[in-house]
């Protein structure tokens, strides 16, 4: 069997033949795209007005413009290929096998979930709950939930971007706010407080003490400060030593950090202008508390200060001291102070080493001792075996790392600063003169 088909072509329309003038000159031919020259024979299509070289029109069989060419080409005779199929070929033909299942299974697209993201709402709720609750944890949880919610909302039809962003921002505020609150709240917690009414020392113990220890006990002062600055304020406790009297007021030596909670001992210029605030009270052995005031602050960030408080002559039992006491390694010493609020505690030891420290432009002498020095001993006295004041207990090492490492600022370094109200006491009749005392180890 032979199949064939033929289309009878239509004759192209007759062109307008003329000689190219100014209008046609320079126009590209729709067939060869060459420019038409003046005086050259041209053919103009009556349908679209396209300009052709007369030779191109005749050789190509009509208009070559975009508008007329498709229609013209369809009207030309097209010889379709002939398909010949024999009877044997038809008899040998077999239908294609149908597969058991389709090669490509249709994919059913699940509709994207819509509505408000529950995770975003949960982030905002947790962040709001973190304001009255512990925001350090709830704030972090809100930030994590908000971040997860934003990732789920992106590219979907869910809503809740505002809830997620609000939870993240409020969570950050919770964390920062609670950090500031805890910093301020814990700022004034310096020492573990002990109720002195339950641990009041027995006054009868002073009656049988050696004179050296008895004088040091009566010269020891319990110093308490209460700050009224900031939102919460704070309080602390330390020690001091009565070293003299003037005009009905006793003079007490202590550490600056005992009466100035903002003191950092970094020897900066800011430490030269302390901003003392709050109340200061001092207490002698067996007596009631009385108000004190700061009399002097050591220069160059040295951790020393003088406090004075009202006192009767009978109340004053100043610690004895000498300007020329010799210090040596292995020398027996003892400390008296108020460690952890336990007032008037005696701690024996020896001098472990003598050291130097640079504070600003000054060099001060530091006594290292193995006498028990704990928080609360700061500002208390370090004495030789005869009860002479030789230093002010100031530092101790971390008890979790080591024991028996305490440090005191030597008394001679305090005298070199020439604080007001301190004068070398006159020796008593039963005491040896300073020359003999200076030879004592």
C-alpha cells in the first residue's frame, strides 16, 4: 500500500516594479539584506510594502519579509514523504506490552500547613514568663524556640513571625536584665554573716590572758559598713585596731576595702577619689556599737585607711607599737581579728617571708605569715610575741588552693605615709627602751 499527498501551491502576488529613488535608496532587501541603491530596479510587495531587489524577488519567488514569507511558504507546493507498508510488515506487527505498573507513579503533593505557628506562640509565652521567673534559663529557652519557629515559618504559609521575633527579643531582655539584677544583688554579699549574739565571746577569758594577747584583744575593733547606694545596697564586716586617741575620739587603723566596697586595689586615679556612702559602725570588746567616720585614705591605691569614733578615756586601750621593730623569718607572731564575723579571734603563727609590693610610685613592705587569716580578718592587727603591732592583715590566698598563706602590710610602711593623728607612743616605765627592743628578733 502506498500513501502520498501533495499541496497545490498558490502563485505569489505580482510586485510593483520601479526604479529605486530617494525613498527606496539605502533600504535593505528583504531577501539578501543588501542595501538598495539609487536607480536600481526594485520590486515592492503589494501586501506589506517590503522593498526587494528585482532579481531577488524573481529568484526567490516572492516577498521575503517576516509578515509575508510564512504565508507565502505555506502556499508553495510541499512534497510530503511517501510511506510504504507491505502486507508482510503488517502481519509481523505486534502490539507493545503493557507494563504491570506505571514506570513513574504520580506524586501527591500534600497541602502546606497554614495557620499560626505554635512554636512561635510558645516562644513569646516563655519569654513573658521569664520576667518574674528566673530569666537566665527561660530567656534562653525563648530565644531557641523563636529561632526554630522562624525557620519553620520561612517558605510556608504559616503565620507567627511577629510572635517569634517578639519571643527572641524579649528572651534577650530577660537574660540581660537578670544578669544585671544578680550582679547588683550579689555585689554587697562580701562575707558570710554570723549572728554575734549567739557567738559572743566570754569576757571572763580576758582575765587570765597574757598581757600581750589581752591588750591586742581590747584594741581589736569590729567594723561594720552598710551601703545605701544602688538599688539594693550591701553590707560587710571587717576588723580594725585602736592605735591612739585625740580630742575624745579614738583612732582606728583598718583596710580601705573594709570601709570602701568599690575599692579595687588597681592603683588607678579613680581610687584617689572614693565615693563613700552608707553608714559605718565600730564596736569594742564588750561594748555597744558606735558610729564611725573615715578620717584618712592612703594614697596610690594602698589598702589602708583611718577611722575615728567617739570614746571615753576609760574605753581606749590602744595597741602598743614601735617604729623600729625588727622583723625576721621564723619570728613568732599572732593575729587578732573577726574572721567570718567571729569577733576577737586569736590566731598564732610565724613570719614566713618578708616581701615588697609596688603601689603607684611607692614601695611598701608586706609580711607573709602562716597565721590563720580569713575573710573578716582584714584590717585587724598582726603582733609580735610581745604584743607590739607590726602589721595590718590585708590579704589571704584562696583556701581551695592553699592554706597558711596570709599577708599583712607592715606597720613601718603605714608610718612612712605620715597619716594624721599617729604619734610614736611613749614607753611605759616597765617596758624596755626602744634601743633594747630594736635588738629583739
